C-alpha cells in the first residue's frame, strides 16, 4: 500500500510537473505575444506621432499662407478701389477736358495763323 501511495505520489508529481511546464510555456508565449503587441503599438504611436507633427507643420504653413493671401487680397481690393476712383474721375471730367483740349487746339491754330501773317509782312 505504501508502494501504491509512493507510486501515486510520483505520478501526481510527474503530472504536476508536466502541467506546470505546459502552463509555463503558455505563460511565456503569452508574454512574448504581449511584448510583440506592445512593440507594434509603440511603432504605431511613433509613426502616428510623426504624421501628426508633419500634419501640424503643414497646417501652420497653410494658415500662414492663408494670412498672406488675405493680406494680398486686401491690398488688391484697395488698389482696385483706388483705380476705380481714378477712372471715375477721368470719366466724370471727360467732357470738360475734351472741351478744354478743343479750345486749346483752336487757340494754337489761331496763334499759328497770326504768326504766319506776321512772317508774311
């Protein structure tokens, strides 16, 4: 009977060692899988952090470009308003200037005729 108990104890010990070995292997595999997942996630974080930094830099550049473009548009609008005012002035005074030019041409022609008459004498 003692032999039977010794034999059962040895079998139970062997079975326990075998089960412990399997559990240890499963644990080690789980740790390896977890470490692999953690490393993959760290790589993803790194890649996404770089992409986020690049996107933020591009956003800042785009905002700067937008500000520059807005300033340029404001300048062009001011130039357009000034030019429009100049054109309005020219159109408004066109008839007056035409009349003055006509009178000036007539006066020059009269002066030429007077000078021709003076040189004929």
